[in-house]
C-alpha cells in the first residue's frame, strides 16, 4: 500500500535533501564545502552576475560562511571538483568523473554528426589540429588560438574560435583547468582530472544503477521521470526500467501537492521516511535563492510542492516580462514567499532593490520585512557592497 506524504512533510524532506535545512551560519570548511556539493550532486554555473554568479549564490544560500576561495581551490588546485554538463554547465564532484565517461561516449557520435552537418566533411581533421596544439603546448584559452601568422589553413583560420575546444570538452577529451575573468582555460582531461578519479571503469549497468540510485537519494522521493531529469545522463526509459527492476528496494508513495489536488504517485527507498533520519525544521529566516537554485530547477516539481510558479525571463522580450530580467526567489522557512528584483551596483556601493513581489496570501508584516532586510544586508556584503538602496515603489 502506498504511503501518503502530506505536503508539509514533502517540503521538509526535499528542503533537507537540498541542504536548505541546515544552520546557514555554521562555519563551513573547504572539506565541508566539498561535502555540501557532493550532497547536492552538482551546482549550476552561469555567467550572469546581477548580484553574484549563480554557483556562488547557490552555495551562499545554504551556508553564509561560504568562501569563494575554497571553491576555486577545490576546482583548480585540489581537483576534487570538475566542470561539465548535467542539464546545463555545472560543477560536479570529481569522484563522479568515471560515470561521466558514459555521457561522453553517448554524446560523441551525436555531436560529431551535428558538427559535420554544420561545417561539412573535414571539420574533424581541423579539430584534431587544435587538440594536438593543446597536447603539445599545454593549457589554452579560446583567445589563444587566434594566431595571426598561422599559415597552415588549419581550424583557427576558417572557423569561429572556441568551437573545437567546446567540442572536445563536451566529449571529455578536454577539461576546464581554471578560469580567468570567467573565461575557460582548457587542457587535456588526463592532466586536469586526478588519475584516481578515472578508475575503476564502470559498466553500463553500474552506470545506470548509480545514476538512478543517487538521483533518488538526493531527491528523497521521485517519479521515474524526475529520476531521469536529475542528472540528465540517463533516458526516461532507462529510469523507468530501473524502477521496475528494483521494486523490491522501493516503496510507492503518494505526494500531496501544495494546492490540495490529487497526490502524485512516486517512489522512495524502502524504509521511507525513517531511512532519511531526523528532519530538522528549515531556518525561519528569509533567504534569497539563485534563479538557478536546484530546489527550483525542476519547475513542475517545485510548483507542485511549493505552489510557486517561477520562470527565468532573461530571454523574454522586456515588454512581455511579468517580473523582470533576473528576479530572485525568496524562501522563508519551508515556504516560497515571493521574488525580488535587485542588482549590485559596485560603483555606488549599493544593492539596488527595484521591486518586491510577495505571493498571494503572504503579508508584508513588519517582522517579515525585517527578516528580508537582514537577508538583503547579508547578500549585499557577500556581493561586495555595503548599503541597500530601495527604489520608489519597490514594495509594489
């Protein structure tokens, strides 16, 4: 018989799995940061820095003692993290690299055909020239390939720079060795990812089992479609077959949505929910989340659990935007309470707050606004500015 999960418990489980229930002020060491990212599975990378880049905001929202230098060291010195793709560009624990080899093998023929259609036959020999250049000369940035006196007729004379580098990165032959002003530095994967993270080789069956099992662990409960979508490295059919083949390890659960509608059939590991351990109450403070926060990445799941409809409007023409270019979700306890449009203006040393939208039924009480201002001050300091500037009419 399926276990009914009330909506408030479902939220609490997912917030705990997303590490949003831990004390946000507890000191976070470099080792603790690595564990946090491992617990999450990955952290999405994005170049937009309206306040701060997405990966920094995601980590800061979970622990406000987070240090950017620790992340850089784990990526570029210790090599315990690497950059690649889940559903989008992400920072991933290097211990998972051997599983990503299966993604590389799957993507290589697809990407090769796509590039061939784009550039015609012969592109691969020109790309190989780029690969040899890196193998012989070491790490490069895309701008380093603009060699004015190069006469060979090679890739960089006929093709927009960076394409070959991105191609080899996507199929796992190159890796990101570091960044300069957010521009990637590429090198051979074997020179970037430590040897012990390449082995042991993982069979196809082990890869599918790991991808589905780890996704369900990090979600707490999920449909087969949500399992497939978590890493975006297995197909929905593979996830469905994994669920079918492991029913003796799983329990069917019914997850009550926030709107009181029909519960959604999902799966959890046997022993649920006791196997999740103690579920702490999420901190009551207000927290600003990144638009790319993994809590909201699966928009349909987030809407069911939190009754919160959220879309990033970066690519929506300005006249058609409902809210704004880059609007930050607001979490209070276990409830999504609204969104805020703001920007860090480092020239004026201000966090410029343009507009606040609270969800239906959320009152702008004095206590709530005080908690919001306390969070905005924390975000401002993290972004390197000292004061908050509220635009006229910011509360709507």
